[in-house]
C-alpha cells in the first residue's frame, strides 16, 4: 500500500511522534508512506515527499512538524476538492492519514463521504476534539503555560502586583483550567462559564491582602466586559483569531481600575505550541499514529484513532466531530474548590 499522511491546523508538540508512529507501523507491515506538505494545501497542490524510516528515526522528541502545516480548507472551493481527488489519483494513494484538530478532521470526513479512503488522528493543544479522552499537544502546551505562570508568580510577588496570564485554547478552557490548577493561580477564567467581575475583584484584593500579589489565568476565549467585540480576523474555516482580542490585557486594566492594585498582563501565545512534547504526549502520539495505520489495514476508513481510558481504538469521524469537547462541570467544581 501507499499511505499518505498530512498534518493540518495549528501545530503542537507530538506531531512528529505521530508521523513516526505512522511510518514505522506502515514499514513494519511492508507498506510505504508519502508525506504531504503544509496540511491539506499539500494534497490540493500535490506537494509531497516520500517518508522513509531514516527520516523519522530521531524525530520523536521534536516540536513542530517535519511536514509543515496550514489552515487550508480544501472544501471551500469545488475546484480545490477536484484537485485533492486528482492528487490522490496521480499519487496512486491507497489511503490517507489526516492528523489534525476539528477542522482538518472535518475535511477528512467530507473526503471520506465522497468515497475517499481516509482515517484521522486527533491533535490539538486545545484538547477540544470530541470522542477522545485527551489529544496530544495539550499536556505539552499546558506544561509550558504552567511553567510561565510560576515564573510570573515570582515577579508578581517581588513587585506586589496582580499579573494576568492569557493562554490559548479557543472556545475550550482546558489549557487555562490545567494551568490555573497546576500553578495554584488565585483565579482562573474559562470560556465555559461567565465570571463574576465583583467576585474576581474581591478575590484579587484578598490575595493581595494575604500575600501581597495575585496570579490570574485567563483563556483567550473568555468574554471580558460588554465592549470587547470581535477582532474581525478569521481563518479559512471561519474561526475568529481570538488572541487579537487581547483579553489578558483588558482584564489587567479592569483589575487595576477596580482594585487599585498595579497589574500587568502576559500573552504567552505561540510559545505554548513550540518545544519538545512531554512524555505523555510522545506516548499518545506514537500510539495514535500506529493505530491510524491499523485502521487503514483493517479497512476502517472514515474512522479516527482515539484514546479511551488506557486504550487506543478507532471511532467514526462523524461521532468524534459531533461536538467539541468543552470543560465539564466536574472540572469546574474542582477548579472552584481552590477559590480562596
Ligand atoms: O487551535 C490551536 C490554537 O493554538 C488555538 O488555541 C489558537 O486560538 C489558535 O490555534 C491560534 O492560531 P494561529 O496559529 O493561526 O495564530
């Protein structure tokens, strides 16, 4: 078999390990792999390179993706869909493994529904793909954000300030939640619940009175005040570029005005997406890459490799994409247990 692989959407640690899983399993079973460059763009424009074992031997701990990525939506224009199908024919592909988040995987589903022999691998630092317990990239990104939060606490303590750390995550608060919990933030705001501004100000005042500083973690998708609006900027899948709204900076200004405490804000941005994957993400990526090839070999197209409890398995893409995985009430309850 000739199996194609692509990585699409926002990159995250663990992509290279997943590619390695695909190439090794395919090689072990006597099949060859070709990598498409820059996500669906590479399939649309027929930009590919063979992926031999030698090229993936040392990449398990690398950040980013050796294939490159993009947010290209091949289903935006009918002529692009035709190009994608022409590439599959001209490359004589037997199967395609699409590694990506909701957008990349929804393009995979659309292709499958047109008869394409496609399987998926979920990835995203946002941890918001349905159908799987965890996505790789999340543990690594949240670990970087946790480290940043702890560093910010040191300087907040020295200067008796309130510091707001804004993390990514789109409309899912997993990264903020994990960062706030793991770094012991004084307050953590996630998009899944409306925060109470009066309570937040009281919280900051109490933290300052007790310890002389406050650390607040906010997710980029949180609504801060009525005047916030949208940034207007969007990607090819129609998603607003949330970091342009600058919720961290806005929140810091409100905290300073509301409490009289000097405040600063930091937007950690793409720093969260770089660097080596954690142990957890490496193992998950390798397992899901291997599982994706097993799905192909079993002819289970239209499926995505997922983690359920301790096990990796395949579930229909349609099921996984039904709704994004948002922070649940039990996690919010855990978070609020630590409200002072
Ligand atoms: O989906 C991953 C993610 O990092 C989101 O958390 C964030 O909103 C978005 O990508 C940023 O996208 P870009 O890399 O295009 O700026």
